[in-house]
C-alpha cells in the first residue's frame, strides 16, 4: 500500500492554494513634507501711486519634500499641486481688491532632474473653477524611478502679488492668518499621502497718501565754526517725528522704516556711515565727515539704507505719533581745508 503518498499530495496542494490566495501588497504612492512653510512679509500699497500690472510684493521660498512612485495604475510619476479651499478664499479676496497672484516654480530632485513652470493668475482662477483639479509643475520622472522608489525633492516657489485692476481710494488693513495653501501629490490622480504646504501670517495694507506726515526739528542743524586746531568732534541734536494726519476707520499698528538719503554729489565712507564733505565750490574733500548717530543706541546710521524707526499706532482719531532723536556729528578725516560748507539729506519714512 502506498497510503502515505495519498496524504502527501493534498498537503502540497493546500500549500499551493494558500500561496496563490495571498493578495499582492499595493505600493503606497504620495508625497511627504520635510520643510513646507512659506513665510510671507507684510504687503503695503499706496492708493495713489499704484498702477495696473505693478508688483506689490515678490519673494522666493524653498520647500523640501519626498515623493514615492506608486504602481502602474497611479499614472505618470510627476509632482502635481492641489490648491486648498482656504487658498481659494484668499485668492477671491485678492480678486475683489483688484489684486492678482503669479507663481513660478522650479523643482529639482536628488538625481539632477529639474523643471520649471509658470502658473499665471488666469490659470489660478481657472483651477478654482474645478475644485480638486491638479496642476503639474515638476518634470516627468517615470524613466528615472522604479515603482515604489522615492524621490528626494526641493522646489523654489517664487510668487508675485500685483495690481490687476486699479483699486479705489480706500484704506484697508487686512490681517491674513497662516493657512494651508496647497497639497503636493505624486500623480495626476492624486493620492492619499500628500505633502501639505503652509504659509505664515502676514498683513495686507492699502493706505492713502495722506495717512501721515513727517516733521524734522530743527530743520537746520548749525554746528558753528570748526577750527583746524579743534580736537573734539562737533554735534547737534535733531528729532524726526512721524504723525498720523487723518483718522482711520479702525485702529491698527504699523512698523515704520526710516532712511537718510546720501547728499547728491558727495561720496560716502566705505561702510556708508559718513558723508565726505566738500567746501562750497570745491571738487575735493575738505578733510571733514558728517555722520548721523541714533541718540538712544549710539549706533551710526548707514546712509541709503532703511532702518527701524519704531511702531506707530494709527487710531480712529489722528493721534498716532512716534519719534526718534539723532545727533549730526562732524569730525576730521585728515587735515581740514578752510572754507564754507553745507550738506543736506532727505529723510524718507515708509511703512514696513
């Protein structure tokens, strides 16, 4: 009798059947973020000087992420963006204000594959008319990556906020909260694993020309006579005051920047902190230099450079003001040349 063999055959068949019945594991495709927060600066616009097409704000931001190629059913291995509902709401606000946004994205992977795409304001609006629609921006990488392989990627996102249509003479201060603006996915059909990209909060301000005024007191700082034998520096105090001129519909605080513009026809020291002076009618330097020094910190001002002035609280009555005191300091750079001289500098105060 050969019964043991009869028992052996069914055992083998059962094993074969159990192996065949195991389902093949699907490859999880999608993208994950390494660094995906885009920090935006405050945007300031002036109602009287803006023109259609004018760029109000531009910046570049680098984001890092990884994407995995899925199975054959996932389609081409290429990065796509899906804009979020919150971003759509923000874009509708921009449109209602007469503003528009353009995106320029350059993507590169660890194998050296790169690609660039521009997303126009018109395309952004068309995408929002079809919720969930993806927009491809990365190069096609199907030939470089096998199924299940992961690409390490980075993208430089350049954005431009511009004036689409001339807006009315209004005052608007709109805080924009941080939000998720988009998801990155690895195929046109989307995926369950997505790289979420966020923005930090910022302020959008549309302000009129007559919001404030700038006063300098005294307007003329007289340093008297400077003798060749003088060993000491000479200095004089003056104060710059920024004042609110008209009432605002709602109160807000805004940071101010101040810049001392270099006098025309005169040179600066190599570090930009002093003006090399000339006597009236002479072309050469007279051996003296003038610097502007902050009273509180003792720090020298760099000419032609924006410096912090402080915050001004704009109220519903024209009560906001902030001021800063400076010293005009005159000292030697060599042997002084006798004669008369004068120097003037234009002071510019702007919103930050």
